[in-house]
C-alpha cells in the first residue's frame, strides 16, 4: 500500500553515509583532529552519600604534564539550567559538576585532571586523594524513608476499588524491572574548544539544539556563543538525549587551560554519570468477569530517582489506553535514592509499563483458561479511553497485527498446558504480547538547496544517531526532484543549522518529513519561477486561458506538467541561465494542534516469542521471534526493519540478561563493564522476522509515516516470560529471567 | 595505570633473570595483565614482553602426548588438528572462552595464570585478601553469585575462571617451567593452590619462574572427552558452572574417568570423588547421579550461588550421558 508513485519512498535504500562508517572515515565525537589538545580525566566518587572533607591534589598537581585540576574548591561558576522556566531545554542532571562539597551518588565527578596526554591525566587522577565524611546509602526502595505527599502521577476513571472488590476473577501481583544501563558502543564524549567568547563542542548527542541551549544556560553565556556538533553518534538509546556533566567539565577545563580539551566518559562511569533506566516496582491488580472482560485495573508504581533530579519513568500511561476497561486507577510514586539521575532509555515509560500489564493479562488468561490472544481481542480498545471524552485513534490496525502474526507464527497449533510442546529433547514455550508507542511529531526547520551543478543539499540541526535519518532526508529530496540519491548531500548534527528536533521518542521521521517536503517543494517552486522568467524560456508560450503552462520538476528536469520530462530542461540549466549558484528554500513545519487534540496517535504491534528449554541443563534460549508492526508508512524498509529487529535483540537482553547491580555498601554499580553487564550476543539471537502492515497515518504527515525506533522493544520481555512460563511453569515477575529461578521452579514441581 | 618500564626478552634465560631481578611481570597476550593494570589492581614497575621467545609451537611427543608452547595462542590451540581429534575437550573449552578477539591474543601460559573476575578483587576500593592480604573479603557478604562453592575459605571465595585449565585438569596436564633455580615439571593439580589463609598465592610459581610449555599425556584409544559450559548467555561470559570429562567406556561400564569442573571452584576443580563413583560402574543414570552428588558433597553455598551446585551436577550428568552412549 503506497501513497507515492515514486518507489524511492519505502525502498530499502542503503544508508547514504554507510561507506564512511564501514571505512572508518566517519568522525565521531573524539575523532575530530585538533591541534594542541589536552585531555581531561575525571576523579569520581567511590561512595554514594557523603560530604567531601578534603581533596589533596598536591602530588597530582606536580606530576608531569598536568595542567590543572578542577574541583568544588576551585571551580569556575556554573549555573543551573532554566528547565521548566523556559521550557526550551532539558539537562540530564540539573546539578552542575563541582557545585558544592556534596556527593549524591557513586561515580559522581569530584574532580577533573587536565594534562598534556591522556596517560598523564590518568596517572595523576589516580593520585588525587579524596576524604569523605560518609552517610548511609539508600540504593534499595526498602531502605528509603516512606515517600511523602501525593503520588507523582495519578490517574483515575470510573471507580476501580469497588469494581475490583466485586470482580469474580482477580489478579494481584507485583512485578519488578531492574535498573538497566544504556551502554551504546560509543561512549559519551566531548571535545570542547573555545574561539574567543564562543565555545564549540564536539559531542555524541541525540539533540544538538537542546545541548546548545543547556550549555548556554549552565555556562552562563548567550546561546549564539555555543555551537554543538554531532555529525555521527555511535548510538544513544536515550542516554544521549540530554547533556550530562562531562560536557560542562570539558567546556570549563578548555577555558581554563586555553586549549581544546577532550573528555571521554570511561565505560565504568557510563553506569553512573550519564543516566540509566531506573528500577520500577509495579503492582498490578486486575478484576475481570468469568468470560474475560476487564472490569477494573489498578497499576501502582514505585520508582527510584536521584537525590538531585526528579526523573519520572511514566510507566502507568500505557495501562490507561491499551485495553478497554471502565474502571482504572494508576499511581506512580518516586523514591529519591543515592543513584545517578535516571534518564529515558529506549521505550521509556511504555516498555517498563507494558511488562506488568501484559504479564498480568497472561496470568489472567491462564486463570480463565482462555487463549491469551483471545483475551486481548475481547478487551480490544476501539478508542483511546484514557481521554475524557474518549478519542478515536488516528489509525489503528492492531487486530490485523494479531491476526497476521498468529498465522505466520502458527499460534493455532499452541497447546496451552505447561511443557506440552516439544522439539527433540527440548521443550518449547510460546508467548505473545501487544506492543505500542506514541505517534507524534514536533516542529522542524529544514533548508534545501538546489545547486547549479545538478546536486542538492539538505540541512537541519537534527542528527542521525544510527537510525537512518540522513537517508530519509535524501529520499524525500530525491522523490520530489528526481535528483539521484548519490547527488544529494545531507548535513545534520550541527546546532548552527536550521532548528531541528531531538532524536527521541521515535518522532524524528514524522517531524522532519513535512519540513523536508515543504523546503524541497519551495526550492522547486523557485526554480520553476526562474524557468518561467529566464530570458530564453521555452515555457513562455501561453497555456490554456492565456496563463503560462503549469511546470513541474521530474527526474531533475523542469517541464510542462502534462508533457514528459524529456520535453523540458535540466534544472541546472535554469540556474545557469540566471547565473545563479543555487536556489534554496527554508521551511518550518509544525503539527496541527487541532488534529492532535481530535485524535489519539499510537503505533501498535504484536510480538510472538518461542523459547527452547533444555530442562536437563536448565538452559533457556529464545528460538523464534516474530514482530508485526502497524506504524504507518515505512519510509525505508532497510533501516526500518533494522530498527525493529535491533529493538527485539535489546528486548531479549532485557528479558534474559540485563540488570545493573548496586552494592548496598557503597552504592556502586558492581557490574560496571562490558564483560559483567551482559547483553545479547549474536549466539543468543535466533532468526528474527518483522512484518509491517502499512496503513499510512495521514493525520501525521503527507506520507503517513510514524517513528519506529522504540516500539520493537515494547512487548518482548513480557512475551518471553510468558513463553518461559509455558515451557517451565515458572512465572518470572522480576527481570531478568535467571537460571536460579528456573532451577528453583523445577525443584518445587519435582 | 601507573608508569612502568617495558622491555622485550630475547631468550628464556634473559626473561627469567630480568623478572627475578626486577620483581616485574611477564606479558604474553596481555589480556589479563593490561586489563588489571588499567584498574590499578596490578601495578608492576617493569613489564617483560615474552612474545619474541620461541615458545609458540605445538608438537606431538615421541611416545604420544602433546607439547604445547606457553605462547601458543588460544585460537591456534583450539583449531589445531591433533587437539580437535584427540583432545576434543580442550578445543571445546578454549572455544567456549572469551571472544574470538581475546582468543587470538590470549596464550596458553597466560590463560593458566589469568586472574579471577571477582568484582571486589578488580576494584581497589574494596577489601580483598587476594589483592591485599589481611584486608578482608568483600565478597563474603557481597553479591557472590559468581563465586566459588568449592575450595573457598573465610579469606577468599573467588573462582578461578579459566575454561582451558579445566579441560587440562581432566587431561592430567603437566606444567613445565624454568625459574631462577632451573627447570621443573608440576602436575596441573599441584600447580594451583586453594586460597586457605593465603589467597594471594594462587600457584606454586616463584618470582621470575616462566611457564615454558604444557604437556598432555597420550590417551588410551577409545577415549571420549567433552566440555560443557553453562552460563546466562551463550557466548562471551565466564562459566557459572562447567564440566570437562575424559572417559573410557567398555561394554557399558566405565573403565576410566577424569572429571573436572569450572566456575565453581577456587581453582580448576578436579573431582576424584566423582571419578571414584564412576570407575568400574555401569554407565547408568544412577551412576551419573551418584558421581554428581559425590563431586558436590563438600560444596558450600554462599548467599547467592547455591544454584551453582545443581548446575554443576547437571553439566556433569549431561556430559556423561553424551559420552557414554554407544557411538
Ligand atoms: C572480557 C574477557 C572475557 C573473558 N572470558 C573468558 C572466558 O570465558 N573463559 C576463559 O577461560 N577466559 C576468559 N578470559 C580470560 C582470558 O582467557 C585470559 O585473559 C587470557 O587467557 C590470558 O592470556 P594472556 O596471554 O593474554 O595473558 P597475559 O595477560 O599476558 O598474562 C596473564 C598473567 O600471566 C603471566 N604470564 C603470562 N605468560 C606467562 C608465562 N609464560 N609464564 C609465567 N607467567 C606468565 C602474566 O605476567 C600475567 O600475570 C576473558 C578475558 C576477558 C578480558
């Protein structure tokens, strides 16, 4: 189902910057060569809650190559971000580094050593002595003082309490998702360089414009004196949405030593100083009729945040809209602890929120002896009931996702008894879950330039974090102009370009498409106007009614609308005749506020998982994973598929492996390296499949495209634990699924 | 990492003399040493590179058996034809370890001497008797899921993490060294020490003593051997429990068995108890279960690792099931 005659929209085009990446020519944050660069290495706290009694830099200061050591006792002034007051920016952590002598979490920067070489800085950093006056740490909810005041999020419709009490069938369980750490391959890093009063920051960022604003606020300099560059980003998963303290440290250090300063966050500090997905402890109560109609839902969440920030992992939102249920109450309470500030991680809110909801739905299906898929169809939400009055969905085809997925997966062959399905010596378990993600867009400005040499250039201060954004820009310009992809240059990741969106919330594609389209059309119109007015224009002869003929641009040529492209002339000839270097257009587009109030925009999906369980050696593997997604028109099937499958890989890790483990004694994330914090490896991943049902969501943009960066993760963990239950009879309500849980379950049933 | 002196050894004698004198460290693949130097856990003032020494050959011994140079890379050893055909357990153990990149660097000598992955050993802010004798053990009341259930003491419960050494233990390997006082040969079982009250002493090497090679005895014909490693994910993770077995079965009865475990012991763990429970017995599920129970009879679980006992038993039983089936 295509909305466009031109096949380049939707085609599986390779990333246009792909060859730069595979040849190593792409420059990531710290790859930018720089004369006279100095290196910053942090000294980080080794306790979770303390006052710094003394910092002794006397030895370190005298070591070879050391230029300066900055800490709370000698820091330059930094400021807090304007945040809510201006609403134009957001920092990862509002507390500027070295603000005072307090330590709020393990791995907080307490000093930075700047030296001529990385090795010298590292050597000296190990010789900085810090004395702490420590206080007890809180890293577990049970150890925190009981939260005061009303919950941070409260939602209610109908009357959930009596409906639950009187419900004939009840589920009441608590689910725990552990803290998770993003761990992109490319560490967070900054090169800061001052040119007079202006600072230039080379970053690995998901939002160069936001970063520019936050740094301006926190350094206390005008926004036009900050430039942020992030042409490539070795992935972010949400961790690089907002600036973290190291960027300020680098900027301050560079100013002090009057040289560019490079600062790479070491892998160990990726677990503390740059955000993480917080733990959530979620109680889910569901009341239903004997035939499976939901009567009441309570969703109650406890979630840690840091001592310095109020981060909300909005886990209850998805519960309010996913199924039809008249009576629903949701509460979320925050618990400040001695941890680094949490931050969005792929699928924030919805991914953790779906786990208890979808798990409880499965537990309900088992209690009612209903097929889990049938239970979901019984409670299908035709409208978004979270709004009052309810809102229609802009485009929802979840039923079709369930159906296609079930067919392709072979769901009807499922026998519900635990351990009843076998393959050789292994027991198979099947699970399925619903996935969803918001569909929304923001505003963006894009400039498109048509050059006299026959090339085009599109620019915008958004960025490509590995998802394929560069390529989508080129696809739209190519579709509108007919200029081949390889003649289109796309420049992103520079805050000095026209304002673009942050790469977050799966919104970039829906946001930039209208702006690229408008700017390209605008530039084409200008070339057409030029074609009509050029001295020897072949298009001057009158059309019907005496008006000039309607001109269009196809295959890079300007021609009369009802005649073939070959009848016209290449656009570069038009520019040449006017002696113009180029014609360009800058367009800003924004969502229509009325549509976004009329409709509820969501993508949907159905995810099916098979696990293979070898009971003899307690080995659990995912052996099949199928995802069917309803996310509007897919602009690029190669990068689109890659997003979904990548998210599924991450989901398998979330279900089976990932957990940041804090030591209660000093608040340290114990497994703070790539060997001990385990994620999926290739050997853990079976063949994956993904199918798109493509119904363009034309309320969002002319192509009907939505974002797809996060939805692929949404249902995996719950589908895996369902499959694990189906294979073993062990219900895992605390992720990840661990061998010891499975063995304990076997020993109980034996 | 701290400043250190670096030199390249040209001869075995020179390497030994240098390290004995300087108190420094040999560096082979560097995958353990450099890692721990970066964490300031090891801080040698002098590092002697032995990669230029002629210790990188795999040779068949005249009377049968194999001689493996200390500098043979883990990948080369794993893919060696003789190893794959005659000592399958060793090839499988090597290939289950680390990652291809690490195996390309890691050497036979370095692998035997790799350090524990105990979180508390690897962080100088924690008490650790192995790293700093007398400072205490943060693992005992810490998160000890990956720690040992066999061979621990109140001073240390860190596992020896090598897979290769577990296979070599079941193959009854001998370590050959050259030290300041000359050459010696030590059976692998005697080579490693349990922590007791001196967990900093992990083996019998003296300062400057260099591993030159390892020998494996010839195996009786009809020997079967296999390695099974159980862990959270399928690759690139140390064992939670692993089993190496080398067995001969004749007419349904087990003639000879050599049994070793990884991931559960403070050293690569040879189980003579299991061997005794197997030898001369019929290859039956009951025998396997008895051997597994015997192997773990003295196991002492900590707060988070009791499941390892069961996991190790299952690894052994599965290996026995597979190797004793009629071919
Ligand atoms: C992330 C990661 C994952 C890993 N996973 C696994 C795994 O799953 N299974 C596994 O078994 N291993 C694993 N390893 C460990 C790996 O196998 C060892 O690091 C490697 O075998 C060490 O060999 P090397 O040559 O690099 O040793 P080096 O680092 O060079 O040396 C190690 C030690 O031995 C000493 N030494 C080296 N050679 C000699 C010699 N000939 N004589 C005397 N002393 C010597 C050195 O001084 C040093 O103290 C992993 C390592 C890492 C970093």
